[in-house]
C-alpha cells in the first residue's frame, strides 16, 4: 500500500499545495478541514483519483473533533507516514479591546492546541511502528513579535517551542518531528496584509521545498531561506533598534476591520 499523509487546513493555500505535492509523489491523502465542500471541489478540479484520498470534517480548535478525525483516518486508511499540522488562523489584535482577547484565545486554540490535538491520535501507533514524521507549521513571525500581531506571533513562537519539546520526547521512538517556518507565502491568508511582504513565495514553490525538507528529515527549516536570515538579524537587533525599525509599520487587520 502506498504511503499516507494526513494534512489539516486542506481547504486552501499551503494545505492544498502540500496535498498536491505529496499526491504527485505517490502518497495517499487524508485531508482534514472545516470546509469539506471546498476540499471536495478542489479534489474534483485537480482530478484526484477517488481511491487515493479521503476527506475528514474537523475543526482543529475542537479537540475531540480533530482527535476523532485522526482516529477515523487510522480506521479507514491506516496509520499515516506523515502528519502535517498546517491549519492556522491569523488575525490582528489590540489588547486594549476586550473582544480581541477572544480573538487571542481562538488563535491559541487553533494554532497551538490544534497542533497537539492533530498529532495526538497518531503518536502511540507511530511509536509502536518505530517510524513516522510529525510536521508542525510555524512561522517566521514566531521568531520575534510584531506590533498588532501579538496573538499570531505568540502562537507561532509556541508552535516552534512545542515541536522542539516533542522532538526530544519522541526521539527514542524513531518518530521524527519537523518544524517548518514559512515566510510570506502567497495565500488567501497573506493577501489581506497591509504591509510589504519581502521574498513573497508562491504556495506551490513553498510546497516543493517543504516536501524536500520533510523527506530529508530536517528538524527545522525556514522557507524561503532569505526570510530565515532576516529573522536571525532581527533577533540580534537590540530592542531599541528593533522597536524603531517597526515604528509606524502597518498592522494586521483586526477582526472588526475585515
């Protein structure tokens, strides 16, 4: 039986680009998303073979829902070789606005708890088998905080550190944990941004590089690499210079600005 990849957030953007790249490499697909009709429409338009994919309805912020989707995947298709926790949201926030605290809670529920809940159903089976790869999609935004972007930056910093912790925990089992931090990727999520996006990359180009990273078993990679260099430089900047450099930068749209 061909290899299997389980991907969350498969209804658009990076999720679909990754699904198509893995499909072209011969993988069977387990696609989890809230908007299953959109996933089905995309699968039909992409002429995917009906026997090589299955769609699961799940919201990763609902722990029981995504765990049930993972268990259903194991029952219907087997234990995946690769699990990609890709689903995420990005909404600007202002901590002085009460409603934005709910935005932050939802961001963490999706971007952080959702990652752990996505991995959970597969860890024991992968460890018993002695192999498998869990992929957490972080972001360069998790390397340093950006004004107006506190919820997203904090959540992605947590993804990076969570995956690093999990990598150490699972190392003896043979299960690999890979952290991929995209820079600016051309998706519906980034098209709402009101600021310059250096080194903007097409989703299919990102998927090609991410696929190579996962296949090679690298533990951590920023894509594109240029954004990794920028992030490292920003990390080295003293706070006073960093704050000055970002002064006046356009902020991410808040929920009531959409």
